[in-house]
C-alpha cells in the first residue's frame, strides 16, 4: 500500500512537470542553496546540527524529493509525446 505522503509528493511533482517539462528538467538549485545543503550535511555528519538546522535540512530534503519526482514525470511526459 502506498502511503498518503508519497501520493501528495507524486501529485505535486506531476503538476509541476505538466507545466513545462523541459524547464523542470533544466531546473537546478542555486549555488547558494547547494552550498547551504552541503554545510548542513557536513554538520549532520559531525552531529552538530541545531534543532532549527535539522528542520531546515528536512525542508531541503522535501524539496529535493519533489524536484526529483517532477523530473521523472517530465521525462515520462516528453517520452510519451
């Protein structure tokens, strides 16, 4: 059985991919966002994240998951065209 959380992510990703699949595939986080995620991952490995940083990292991971799913939907949409 698929959890409701996965369905919500999948639905949002499909919605984003339907807008313009080529733009979805071209999307990359900004350099600043990438650097911040790298910093959070390093601090996580060192077990030195604050509670606020843990929440921030979780938000980045949620966004990353949605973008990955959107790119999967975009590829499927383009290959079906």
